[in-house]
């Protein structure tokens, strides 16, 4: 082969390669677009979500436009349900998504309220359907945390019990959890572990400390939620409810309270009772068996 012919072949094959490359690029672009938002209605919805000042979105890893749309829909509908139950939050929520390859729609979530910035983080596997995220409790749980200030780790049972109780309440209201199972969930989670929760020597908080040492978080979450279950029952006997108190709290002291005693005092003030501080004193000073006697009758 002569050199001029050789270069012609090379040039022709390089042009063919270029055309193939362009074709592949167009095909790739078209296929990725076909996965994205398509109808004008969906585009409008996405714009509305984007322009919602109440949530600022952050993407720690790479997500497709379609995945972003789906995840935003999920958080938007969950926040609506949360605020319907707990009142409109008087602050902007900073929502960050992280990629996870776990075989679960939301394997992990966390919140942060450092320097008055209310953050919520979700680790998600973006391959699930929207309904799978909505029925999962993680967003209801994390968003519920934000309705009160940060409670220090010594009182982890309080803050986790709070979010555990409220997330189930929201799920019931959303129709994702059966109302008649709500009470039995708490009785089941507590009364099925008499060895843990029925101590006649240790106080409730001492039991929680011991569970913390052994990393029995599930028991801490449901043990802590018993506090809110019991206070809610007391409020209901007085034609009030815990969610009503928390809704009023968003308008009153949410942005000024700093510590747990402030929150308890505010809740008492709103409910015109001493249920919250009284129950807290019981959980700190009485035995677990006495604190949780309702569940062992
Ligand atoms: Zn939590």
C-alpha cells in the first residue's frame, strides 16, 4: 500500500470513526433524555419544587435528572405530611442526598442543626420507585427531629423516641401505616422485652444508659417513644394532643429554645399542664417498671 493511499484509508476510517462516535453520542443523549422529565406538567412541577424557598437541595453525588425529580417529589410530599402534623417549620431546610448501593431505598438518614442551620441528609439507592421512598419511615423520622432543637446525646432516648413516635403518627395520617396497629406497636415493642424495660431497681434513664453501652438502638428508640405515647394519652384525656402542642410550638419557641429543659417547659406552657416535666421526672427518678407500668398491666 502506497503512503497516499494509506493516509486516505486512515482519513476515511477516522471520519467513519468520528461519525460513529457522533451517532453513539446522540444515541446515548437520547436514551438518557428518555429517562428524564418529559411532559410539560412534570417540567412545571419540577420548576415549582426548585423554586420552593422552604427547601434547598444539595447533591453530594451524581444523580440523573429523573432521579432528582423523584427524590424531590418524595421529600416534598413527606414534608407536607410532616408539617400538616407538626406545623409549618419556621426555617429553611437544607436537604442533601448521598448515593448508596445498599439494597434498600433509604438505608440511612441523619439531621444536623449546627449554628441554626437545619440540615437533613438522606443516603439513597435511586433505583427504587417513588412509592418505596414514601412508605419508608426515614424521611418522616428525620424531618420530625427538626421540629425541636438539638437534644444532647445524653438524652438520645428522648430525641429518638420523639422522632420514632411522630414518624409513625405521620405514616398513619398518610395512610401508609394502619391506625389500629399503632397502639399495639408500642405495647409489642415494650412489653415483649420485660427483661429490658421492667426493671424494678434501675430507673428508666439508667436502663437507657445501659442499652447505649451495648448499642441496642432499637430498644432505645421504642423505649424512648413510650414517653410520647404516654404524654399523648394524657393530653388526649384533656381534649388535646401532642401534635397540636408541637404545631403551636413552631410558632412560639422553636427558634428560641436551646436545650431539653426549655423544650419541656415550652410544651408545658402550650398545653397549660405540667405533663412533660412531670413525666420526664418520672423517667429520670422512678424505676423503669414504674415509668412503664402502663405497658405491663
Ligand atoms: Zn433519629
